[in-house]
C-alpha cells in the first residue's frame, strides 16, 4: 500500500490523482443522522484503521507529527477525503439497499462526526496546495514562480506559515457566534425585508400593488439578470395596456380594431421599452444607484425612495449591538426645501426638473436622474415656486 | 526527449482545442511551452484582472481570438455598484499598439465604451467576430463604428446588454461592400431600426445563418427577410404581431415553409398568439427554443406549440407554462438536455407557477437532461431525490426557490437531503446553485460528493462556519464560490488560505466576515487581490477591524492590485 504514495511530494506528486485503493477490510462505520438516501461509497479500509486512532485522539488543531503521518500515507493524493473513510454515509431515503459489504452500526455518531469533521477541516491545505493543471491562464502562476513548474509542487509537505490552520487563539476579537447566528439568520428574511428594503430600495424591485413576500424586498433576489428583470416588467405593463385597449374597442369592427390594437401595443411597448432601471447620481457622491421607475406610480414615492437611498446613512442591518443612526440630512427633494433638487435627463439630452410634467409623460422621456445642488439647478426652474405649491398639495 | 521537429509538435497541438488541454500541454517542458505559446490562437481569460494585457501579448504573439470576463457574477443581480470596473479599454489599447492581428473578441460583464468600439474597429484589419454578453457603457454609435470599419465582419452578437439606443442609423453604416455577415443579433436593442437597411443587408449577406431581431422589427419585415434568407439556422423574431387573417400573415406562412434549416428559434418579444400556427411547420426540426421573453404567450398556447417540438434539446421558457405544461414537455421532448424555467412574475404568487411536480415530471420524461435552471415556488426533498435518481447526468443544477429560505412544505424540513441526493447521484456536476432552507448539512454533502464541482452559488444558507469549511475542504476542483447572506465568518475564510489560489474568485456579501479577517487574508496571501466594496461612507480607512464587511470579492492575480478601482473599492 505504501507504494502508491510518494513520500515527500515532489513533481510526481502532482500527477498522483487516483483515489486511495479499494478496501479489503471493513471496519465498523458510523451513519449520519438523518441517514442520507444513497448507499455508501467504498474507501480504503486499512488506511481507515490506521487513521482511526489518530483522529479520535488528536486535538482539533494539528501537530507536526500528525502532518508527517499524513504525508507518509497520502503524499500528494488530491482526492483526499479521509472523513469519508470513517463515515458510512447512507443516504437512506432512496433505499439503495445493500450494495456495500460493510455493516453500518447504529451507534450514535455525533461525537465521532465532530472529530472527523475537525480533521477533515484541517486537512484541506495539503490537498489544495497543488493548483489544478487545467487552469485557464494560471499556468503562468506555476511557471513564473521562478524556475519551471515544480516551484509550488516541489515544496515538501510542510505547512508553511501562510497555510497554517488559524485557530480561535489567533482571533483576538472574533465574536463567537454559536447558536445565535442561526437564529439571527432564520429571522434574516424578515429582518432584511424590514431594513434592507428601505435602504436598498433602488436595487430591488419593490412590490407592485399587493403581495409582498419577503423575497420582494431583498436586494438581488430572485437572482435574475437585471436585463431580463427590466424586460419582464416592461412586458407586463404593455400586456396590461393591450388588454385594456381590447376591452375598450371590442364594439368596433374587427379589422380596424385589431390593427389598432396591434399598433398601439407596439407603440406603448416602444415607449416603455427603455424603462425599468434608470441610473441615479447625486452630486458629491461617487457611486451611482439604480431605481426602478416602474415600481412607482407618482413622483412622491420616487422622491421618498431616493431620499431614503441618498440621505439616510444607516449602519448595516447586522450591526453588532450598535445603534442605528438615522441621520436625515435633508428630506424633501421635490419641494425645494432641501439643498438638493431632483432632475432628469430626457430623450433629447436636456436636463429638466422632476415634477413638471405628468407622471406618464415623465416615464416616457426620462433617461436618467441626477440629484443636483439647488444652487446649480436654478437655471432649470422658471416656475419653481408654483411647482412647490403643487407638490405640497399632492397626497403622499 | 523530443524527437519531432517543432512543426510536427505544432501540428499535433492543433488538434487540441480546449483551453485546459493546451494549458496542460504548455506545462510539460519548456520546449512544449514555447511551441504551444507561439501556436496558440485562442485565449480565454476568466477574470480580466488576473493578468495584464501586456503579459498576454508577450506570451501569445499569435493571438487571434480573445475571451474576457469582467465583473463578478453577482453583478448581474445589482449587487455590484455601477463603477466597479471591468473596462475593456486598456485591453483594446494594448492590443492595438501591438502587432496582434485580433480577429475575435468575446466579452462578458465588461464595461465597453463607444471609444473602445471605435478603436477596436480601426485597429484590426481582419476583425471578424464581436460577441458582447451582459456588457454596458456603449451606445449604438459604437455599433455604427463597428459596422462601418470592420470590412470582413462576420459576427456581431449582442446578448442582454444595456445599450443606450440613439436609434436607427448604425445598421445603415454597414457598407454595401459588406457581404460577409454570418451572424447578427441585436435583439437587446430597444430603439428603432431602419427596416429598409436591414432588408438590404440581409439581401447582400448570402452566408447569414443566424439572425436575431429586436422589438422594432415588425412581422412584415420578418416575412421579407425570410424570403431573402431561407438558409437561416437560427432565427430570433422581433415583434410577432399581426392580424392572422391578413395577406401578410399568409405570405409569412408560405415563406416559413421554405425555411427548412431553422433549428434555433427565439424572440417573440411581442406576440399575438393567434399567429403562432405559422411556425408550427418548423417546430418539428427545432433543437433549441427560447421563449423566455415571450410573455405574451399564455400557458395553453405554449403547450400547443411545444407539442410540435419533438426534437427539442434546449428549452428556455417562462413559468406560466405551469406544471401541466412541463408534463407535456416531458412527454414530447424526450431528447431534452437543457431546461430553463424563468419566473414570469418574480414578486407575486402566481397560480400558474411551477412547483416540484413539474420538475419531477421532466426528470421522468427527459433522462438526458444535464443542465437545469429552475425558478419555482417550492421544492421538496422527495422530489429532489427522485430527480437525482432519474437524471444522474446533471452538469449544471441551479434551483431557485423564490422565497429564499423556504423549507420543504410537506415535511417542513430543510432541503439538505434533497440537494445531497443531487450531488451524490450526479458525479459530473460542475455547477450548483442552492436555495431554500438549508443547514450546514447540505455543505457536508457537497464537500463529500461533489468532486467535479467548479462553481457554487449559495444564498441564505448554513448555520455556522462549518458549512463553508466543508465546501472549501471537499471540493477540490472548486473555481468559483459566491456566497451571500450566510453566517460564515473569519474562521471559515482563514482556515485554508492557500485554497484561494487554486480558485478563480470568491465572493462573500452580507456574511460574518470582518475587516480584520479580510486584512489578515490579504497580508498573508500577496497573490490575491482582496477587495472590499464599501458603499456607505461609514467605513473609513482606519475603520474598526471588528466591523463586518458588507461585500468582499477576492481573486487570484499575477499583477497585483488593480489601478482602476473606484473610491469605494478598497484593495487590502
């Protein structure tokens, strides 16, 4: 058996790819709880017997002697799955039945599992110290390490400083998570919904009239490409328009009404084609955001969302024990009371004040938004005061 | 050791087409490295920041075809801010200055400007192929430059890009002498098109085999185009709307009968379902059908259409087809290899949506299935186990339950066993995306069984650092790992720092990793770029190390920290 393993790594070590050989002796094994549905996999039993005492009695983090033990028996075998050797993981739901010559015991496995897991955790570095041969352009990595190929692979199986297992002792200030994390994360969906929704509303498509599962307020979920998301929203809108028109025109003669429908659909669709997410930039802020205009039906909600996005500097959802500072610098974008105004660039490339035209017309011509300093925006606003009055009387 | 002259070696290497094979060959010895490098024409760079254009040019002077990828995958879902990076300009500049005779450029998730396109079009006399997927930053003016200046252009393929459409004229920029087009895809353009120019272009392109139109091309034009290009293999319709009783529609029906070569069909960005019967005759020969943008086709019409498509190998569809529709797919399309079911209403609760039953039906009827992307309302362990048993050939398995932490609705348990069955049964699995309620257990299974796994996407899963550790230790071939909203912290991140040099990249957002953890990692691994994306101005450079990091993206690189990082990206 020892012939299969090269002692001390070296170039050929890289090329050893095979699994450790088939098993002949079958030690007792343990089963996971709950038992997984598939039959167990073969593993090298002799190795397992030797491994067993070490893994049962070795401390969670590695000593040099254990390293050299593994080096002796594994060399550079890449498919190192030692804890498989100790576990007979029968995914029992599929009822794969016998298949394996090993008997699985019914003894409780929890403690053994933990030990095995820890070992498995620790064994990673060795096996991963060899970059895959099938790297794309990373071959440069191997060769540029100074002298042909073997630089990395030639290193003896020693855990260099950079690959040392870092133990809890190394983390001076880490917070021990324990079970609190899982509870925090089981509440994640709702927590995220509550806070991230407001903070990151630009990036998430907010609920359209009605049913908000928490998914709707999570940024980037469901994972659909932004382009597809935009066209989805636009298509729904244009379909609704088409249906409305059909209802309205069903009394007319067939041909002409149908032609009208088709053309109208096209027009509406084209109008709304470029909608969806438009970019928003604010003066003095390096990062732009995106807003989904289809998620709003009036200026008020749009302004509110932008105000949340740009003017409320909140800490992250998961601030550890800290308070959330809600500093609202300057709230109202639309009524001129803040030092910023909301402007947009229309189809012709002109910059206009948001709020002058009816919402639908705005949707049809807006290309992107910009939150401008009021001082710069004065030239855009001949009817500033009148517009302010109108805005104030709008319900919010 | 080498008994052959270099030319013979080169000739042998010509038969090696895959990048991995060529990379392997170049590692054998310095002679092979040299021969391989001079004979290499196609290069794939999965992360544009892993290497510099200069190094690329130095090593491969014979480069003709370059593929580049820029932003991390999660940029598709708006998780990466706008100015993060991924600019193609430095690449094009460097290539233009060199003697490289670039002929093909394929970009994914990169920022492309009009200037870049202009420079590209003027710098390479033999430029033939431009494929842009999920890119942004350019307008139709850039396309006009490509059209006007690339005299031998064969392929212009724009897939799902954000393009500022200044409308219409770019298509007219193809000179009359341009007759070499084989593939033209502008389906993602949102503006008007000069229809007459389009018809003339098609008429003078006898080699055109792939044509995907945008929404602005009406059915009348489609009919005229098909008359001119009956040899099309790949067709994407634009607006497929007309009166089914009209002359035009009848002409279309006759014309389509002549198009016997069509194997890929897509588009239907607008559709009048009553016009669908015209395409039934070509459905029989279709191997690929993409109706994922055809929101106007309802479930029953979809089913009627699918019944004609017995030879389908790839199907992209919306979930309004429903479980019943998937059963029809299962009984009709027994050759199916790739299926993608997209949500038509991602934020509502649709009664037409698909559930686990649809997937199980598919697995029974389509045993050759190897690629799946499935958005659904719910999933059960039993269903996943059944699917795993029926379809052991999965290479890509991506499941997205719309409510991200939903358990098995029948047993109320996590979906660990279901996914465990998938990874155990599908030994060739290379790509996996998880969703639903998941504990550390699923990662244990993945670490144990997913030996070929190269890309893993995780969201809202796991209980502790162990989860991530199982994956890092178990998946030897892992190249890309992307994690969001999971309780993995510094312990998991730092347990095996050498692993990251064997991977292309790692993304962690909304996890428990702190600034200290990232700094430590960066210090210890100089060949990794550890980038923090800081979108809120709270974190300063001397921020507290215990502060959690919102978004971290790290990747291996030969060229150190990038110089084009914006202010909000810190390279530690």
